[in-house]
């Protein structure tokens, strides 16, 4: 399990739970349930990191709880 902070919320517009990973720009996942959204976020985080490595981007170290979240 990755140690990046996740923000989860219900999106009325999408009718799904959304998970955002603030430390990884553009990294988001969704799901019909909160658990599904969090499971999908793990996959998306791995894919985000893999892609960042492939294109030579720096991968941020997890900082834990963010003050602005």
C-alpha cells in the first residue's frame, strides 16, 4: 500500500466516490463504493508512479497528512 494522502468524497454529479491523491498531480480514481474507490486509487497510484519513471519525472516522497487538505 502506498503511503500518499488520499482525499475521498462523494460526487453527486458522477454518482460515485472520488479519491484524489494531492501529492501526485492529476492522480484520481473513482468507484461505486468508498472501498472500491480506494482500491482503484492504489492501482492508479502505481500506474502514476510507473508513468512518471518512464518519462523521467521526479516522484514525490509521501509527506503524510497535508495541512491544506
